[in-house]
């Protein structure tokens, strides 16, 4: 399973960082960056992003069905 962040859509709002209970996301140079080693792939960051910049790799669903 893999979570993707589209750098062309990400505006660094930080909303994804706020909702991640594993603290797997951070903002670096104005863009969201995922630390996959900390991520539990629950997908909470996906609907939190106001720019739809975060998604599961096509064809994959997360633990919450996003």
C-alpha cells in the first residue's frame, strides 16, 4: 500500500499534518512530505487535504476504505 502526494496540487496548508495521529506527515519547503515508516495507511490525510493532493496509489484502498 502506498500513499501519494501530488506536488503539483499540494499548497502546504498543513491540514494533513494536523489529522495524522502517527505524525507521519510534515511540511518541508512548503510541501507535504510523508514518512512511510511512520504511516499506518489509515488514509485520514486524504479527505483532510483541501487541494486533493493526497491519494492512495491507484487501485488500493486504506484501512478506512478511502
